[in-house]
């Protein structure tokens, strides 16, 4: 049983950081903000990587990118897809987020062209990855892993978090980073930085900094802050997997 517990906990941690890596690097910093460019080959590769790591909670980079641009344009107003100012509990906020996301994903939402310009689109792949059958297969795979290793009953409480991993990440950033923490900059919304060293969320919780400098690939600004994803992005630029559009304000040497 001890080995099963260790295996499941390692699986949970790897799934957490791997899925969020693609969400932060590809969905957020690339699809939504266009902080760097990449070839069509690498764009397709990161689509597939997102599917493998996010699994049952796969998010369309296109729908995510458009929705996140709306968030920045209308932060903490009625047109914001997710704001704790508008929705008084996180469940209602995330349900509204889901509704906006689905309308964009199904391309029935009326969205200005500026919010869609340059956002990566691979709609056939999204349709496959987001289908109910595909999501169900991922859920069955997760359950099979728990059964195969003989996980004790109490570990099954982790399953909902594994199945809904991407929305869980969204709750932490979009709810808690707009209510708690500290602010380096007085911007026109409620964004906060949750942690000066954001090892939990790949830098995503340095949210106030990001709302101040929306196109900056390094979310850390102050000397005591650290964005753990930025060194990987910097390395990918050096390896020519991606190319920064502009020289970053700071670089890791």
C-alpha cells in the first residue's frame, strides 16, 4: 500500500505541473498574449503536448486565448469571463467561465476580430480532444491507474482534482489572485500576487505583475520574486523552439 500511495502522489504532482506548464506557456503566454512566435510544427506539437498532459480537462488554445484576452480587456466588469467582483462565490464564477468558454469554443459568441487575431487554431484536433468520448476515456485511464496500483480508498478523493485539473488551476488564479496577496502596481482591476516565489503555479500567481505588463514573458518583477517558468521559456528561445518578439526586460544567464 505504501508504494501505491507514493506512486499516486507522484502521479498527481507530475500531472499538476506538466498540465499547467502547457497551459501557462502555450495557452497563456503564446496563444493569448503572443509573447513569442513558433513554427507551425511546434504549434501542433504543443497542441498535442497539451492534450497528453491535460487529459480529461484539455482546453482549446483557441478558446482559452480569446477568453483570456477578454479577461484583460474587461477585467472585473460584467464582460469579464471570470471575476470574483461579479460572481460572489468561486463556483458561480467558474460556471460562468465555462459558459463563456463553450460559446467561444463552439464559435457562437460574438467576439471582436482583435480578440481572435493571431490566436492558434486547430479546430479538428480540438473537436477530437474535447469530445465527451475522449474525456471519458481519459477518466477511465485515471481510474484504471488507481485500481492497477492498488490505491487505498482515501486516495480516490484526488480523482476529481485530476479529472478537472485545468479548472482547478483556473480557480486558484482567477479567484484567489483577485482577492488575496500583495500588489506591486495599482492597476484598474483587483489582481494580486499570491506568492513572491510562485513554485505552485509556474509563476501564474504573480498576477498583479502580469496585469501591469501583459506582454512581458517574465512575470517576476521585483528582486524577491521568481517566475519558475521563465527560465524554460528563455531556454526554448535559445534552442530556437520559440522566438521572443521583443528582447525581454530581464534574462537568465
